[in-house]
C-alpha cells in the first residue's frame, strides 16, 4: 500500500496512490490525514488496504497523481529522530573536521532530534539565506512508526514500523562545528528536511525489506549528474529495529514518529571510503563525503557545497526500474 498527503492545510489530505504512482483515490472516508490514520491504525489500515486494492482494479474514483502536488507524507510530525546507522559516513565527516571517532560508535547508535513542526514538500525549494553556511544534501531512508512502548527490544521494534520513505536531511555543514563545540547538539545547522512524495508499507517492498533494512540503490543526482547510487542495505551498521529501540530506551514513542537512517554510505571494496561513480564506484549520498575524499586525495576539497540554482534529486527504483517512492527534487533558492 502506498500513501501520500496532497497539499492542504498544515497536515495535508490523505490519499491512497496506485503502485505505479500514476493514480490516487481520496482516503477521507477512512481518515482525513496520515497522522489520523496512524493514530487509529488498527481500524484504518484494513480499510486503506481495501481502497488500495479497489484502486488497482478500477473500483473507486481516481485522479492522476502528480508528485509536485504532494506534501511530505507527514507535513509535520510529533517527532523526527535521525540516526547515523552508516558508520562509514560518520567516520568520514568526523575526519573532515579533524575529530577522532570513538570505538563506541560501532556499538551504540548516534541519534539527534530534529525539527518536525514543518517539513518541506518533495518538490519545494531548499531555502538558503547564506551560501557561506555550507548547505549539503543527505539522502537517507526513514520509517514511520506506530505507538512504540518504552524499552522495546530491537526485534519487537520492527513490528511497529508502519511505513517506509526517503528523506533529504538538509545540513548546514559550516554551522555544525561551532554548535557541536557547545556539547548540546544540532539546532541551527539542521533546517527543514524533505521527504519522498509517497510512503509505502513494508510488504510492498518484498525482498527489498529484510532484517530491518531497505535494500537497493538510493539514486542521487546533482544538477543532472549522478552523484551516488549507494545500496541502503549495505554497510548499515544498525538496522531500524535497533534505531527504534535506541530511541525508545527511556520513553515511549507516539504514533507518527519518524526515525531516519542517516546518510546512506557504502565503503569501497578495499574497506576504504569508496570511489565516485565516474571512477567506477557507487559514489556518495552527500557532499561532505565527496569533499572529505577529495581532501584525502588532493589536500583540499574541490567540490563546493550547494548554491542557489543547484538542483538535487533523490529516488529509489525497483528491479524493473519503476520509482518506488517518487522523487525528491529540489532547487536551492535564496530567500
């Protein structure tokens, strides 16, 4: 089942989308918004699935689905907690700012709580007031949970995953060092994120969803050129069950909580940071990694951070090259 929120008010209008992303049918008879459906999932899920089946067979009124009319599936959420499950990424970005990586990072997940009172729509521009802030994209996978009890085990946590989606977790790299130096975490350096037009239930993903991981290439383009195609199921040190359990160690999580994977990142075959797509590697899912690799090779970064006019595209396709979640496609714009 694929769900989306068309732009309407602060919380969107819930619709069911066809598997090929071509059509939608209104889900207002079941729940007005995705958050309302998540709050009453036991009742709503079977009715939404019935709508989805009827949509596939032409049994309900349908309209063309246009991704530019979609908000993020949850236009705002009660909680957005982003992990850093790809330790290769953590190691690289810490190396870029001259910070050692503690050994505990391999056994204890990193996680920050981001702003969730308003997300960008998947085709909304990325507002950038000052290019000196070092604006970066970060292509990630995320899950939306139902109600999660405190102290849940990693295995049990996976039973609370309701939906899977993609995210562009925008970062302002040049603001991060000063914020982290205060030992109080990210705030100004993490502006609004954008999520894929569609969120899907894990069963839709088939074998691509296994062991608490989404397997498949996350395709990232910058200004029409391929930046990366790293496999989200490879080199993910902490699966989503572990990330959810980490977030729920000391508190319950409310339905509609979004948990992110952190930037998808693959090591090279030699265990190193990997190569660009041009060099025959799988590339990178953020510019910070590109710049770190360039610094290691040339003594200084050569690729600039995002600037006004740059276009970012993030997407994942199935084995038949059909888009699974639709595309996040954004242009950087000055206010």
